[in-house]
C-alpha cells in the first residue's frame, strides 16, 4: 500500500486561528477556532479546530506526517525590532507593550507549539510529527493558486503585513509557485485601509467590511487629499505611505494627531452616530483601494503575460474592488481564495508543503478544489435529534420532498428562517450551510434582519444567493461567484429609478428607498454581493432555492450568516437553537428538523447574553 502524506496546517497567535488537513494534496477538512470556542477572531492555539480535522479524517496526531505553521515568527520579530530601532526613541510605549508577549510566547513559538500539540495528541514531544514553518505570503499565495481552477496564473497577495511583505506577486505554474516581487512594511494597502477603519470608529481587523458597506452612501471627496498627502501611488500600482501621518510603527493606535488635523477632526468614537463625513471618507478610501488594485493588476498582467489572476490576503476580501477588477477585463478571469485572511494561511501552508517539499502532484479541478468551501463539521440525524431533545426543542421531521416546498412557502410569507445543513463553511462568509435566509422581494427584510435578528447597524447590506443558471437574469455578471467575493450591479430590468426628491436625499436617508424589485439584496448604489449556488457543491440549498423559484418565479434568496452581531457563525445544532431562541427568527431548520418559534418552550427574554459578545 502506498503511503499517504498527511499534512496539518495551522495559523494562530495573531487573529483568526485555524487548522486545515491536506492528505496527498486533497483538502480533507478546514475550520476556524472561533467557531468552536465561540470567541470571534479567536487567536489562541486552535486545539478544537485541530481535533475536528483529525476526527474528520479518522486519524490521531501520531498519524500526521508534518505540521506546518503559516508564518515565520523569528523574521516577524526581526521586523518589530528593526522598526522600533528605526523610529527610536518614539514608540517605546508600544515596544514595551509588545515585548512581554513576544519574549514569552512568540519567540519560543516552536516549543509552545510542540507542547500544545503533544498535549492535544496525548503523545510525547519526541513522538510528534515534524514541525515546519512557511512564510506568511507564501501561505497566502499557495492558498490562492493551488486550489484554483487554473494550470497557470499570476497570484497577487495583499494584506496588512506578514513578516515583512505587505504586497507580493507570484507565478503559479502546475505544481510550482515562484515569487516575483514584493512591497514591504510599513508600506501597506491593508494597513492603510485599517487606519481608515480605525479613524471612522470601527474595529481594526474586523470592521473593514463595514467601511466597504458604508462607502456607497458617500461621495469620494477626499481622494486627492489621500493621494497628495498619505499615499504616493505610481502608475504601475506600487506605492509608499507617508509615515508622518500613521502611528502603527511606534504607537498603540493606527493614526496620529497629524492625520486628525489633515481630516479636520479626531477619530469617530465607536458606536457614536455615523455622519455624512464618515460616509465620504469611506467612499474615498474605497476608491483609492480600487485604484491601487487595478494598477497593480495591469502591471502584473503586463509583466507575467498570465491570462488568469488568483487573489488572497485580507484585501482580497474587498469584494467591491474584486468586482471592479473582473469587469475591467485586465485578466480573462480571477479566482479568490474564500478564506483569504489569516485563517486561509493554515490551508496554504499545508498545500505549500505538499507541492514544494514533497513535489506532490496537483489535480486541477475545472471549478476549483475547495468543494464550495464546505470543509467544516456536519451532524448526522440521530445526533441532531439527541442534541435538540436535550435543548428542549419542539420539532417535526420532514423529508426533503415535503420540507423544501413547505420552506419555500414559509419564505414567501416573509418569514426569517435559520438554515443549518451539511458541512460548515471555511472562511468568513456563510454560503448556505450556516445561513439566515429570507425573501429578497420584501421591502422590510433588510432592516428587519439587521435590527431584529443580527442586532447591528441598519446600513449593512445583505447578499443574494442565486441559482447559477439564473445569475445574469438579475445581475450584470455572467459567471460563477460561489464565495460571495464579487460585487456586481443589478440589471436594468429589475432596477427601480429614484424620484427627483429621492435623488436629493443624502447618505443613510437613501437606505429605505427600494432600489430594485429585490430590495433586500440591492445596495444603495444598485449593486449586490453575489453568491451563486451550484448543485454539485450544495445540492440541498440548490433544491430549496429551486422550490422557491417554482413557487414565486424568483430564483434568489437573501443570505446572511447565522449569528448575531459580534458572535462567530454557529457551528453546532445547540449554537443554532440558542441563536434562534434569542432573536426574532421565525423558523429554524436543522437538516430535516423544522422548528417554528411559537411552538418552542417560552423562555424569559433575558438580554444579558448580548454582553457575551464584544461589539465588532
């Protein structure tokens, strides 16, 4: 029997810890630690995620050939020390704040990891698999290229910062991946975007997508101010930041007094009212981000001659920029790793070891090798029954042929449904396995879901899930977008023009004016963040939306992640039932178990659980 090579990839200790298991180049399992620990962006050692990956494959730690960590902590330490030295004596406060953690944990990462892995595997340190370290951007690039549907492609990685790199370009060809060039810290598009996230009063490393959602309400008035003062952007897309305005090299915040002076005010206080000014700032930095991405893409196309582009790194989650990039036609097509942030680094590190170290074969799949990103845990019927009984849930069990048409009716009557089935998604988006779904034709659905279910800001848009064959009926988009990473305009046919009076409205006042016949998924600029549904990767979700189409003629549902604000996406049936009972969701379906809110045991409305989750 030939030996199978089992590689466990890990990312941890920064944000979004995760584990991924690759066996002979096939992706077997991948999950973020936050889903198990219920602590959003959990950065701790991913013990639950590792345990899940090993269980999914039916193996133990002793069976693993190599464990690979997604970046090189010593190189990162060198960057910190060099950065502090070059800015000395400024920054001594943040240096002193950062050092104890570095000296205690991160410099001894190798021994920390070995200790944790041995304890988890209940084996001696000497019996552990070989421990390897990949480079941060190599992990990102590998996660973008190796699962992609292309034999050959250029790869662009953009994020805050790895060890030194913030922007890297690679060429992937067959099973090889070669670095071309990079831009280094402190010059970083990711950190620039994060600086504006901080300045507009949202949380760095988790609030960036809010800034993107806010942008369409504003006018990009500050673009020249940014380009004249903060960012020296060249025609080829390379750039340098003016560090006089930023504090992340030496301080405990992202921006400084000089930055405040340039924009005429201090940063917005978290949770305070969002004004037109924040919307205009969001629109401006979004515009600048798109300029950088498009110029870099043109350069990469010219230099590499590749027809296709793969993207990863935190900036690749900017689905508005991705949509712009696709529409310009600089590349024939693009593919974005669905777990583009640090969690995906765990998967990339494992794939890099398989192809680089083992010279392992690569099987190219014409759609991609991520299996729809459904790489997390799933639950069998009897296990679900036992868990629901224990929670005191009242349910009926229906087979799919009865359940799906019934759910279509429930949705058509404007009910909000918690939908839990199959394997949990890997990456930040719910893609129809752990989703809250609703009727996109309802005018009140968006604010209802935001305020009564998610308990979050009313301006935040929701995504449409659409049957792949009908995508161009509703959107100016002609191809698959299975991971909700591309924004496209809605078609003229379903748009609703605004009246003259409505045109004069500003900012958030525009929110409640329906933009299309599918108002719940159409953002104020007539755009939507599309998820296409495919029978190959998610047959049950495809079945449900097909029944909704048969009943209503509409092949779209509203899809948002199954969680409340500040909580990670649900993982287990218990998580789902708890979230269902705490919110104003009308129905919950877990595989074939259907629950209606009025049938459930009455529980005291206790809002103290809201304190459990830090606001994002």
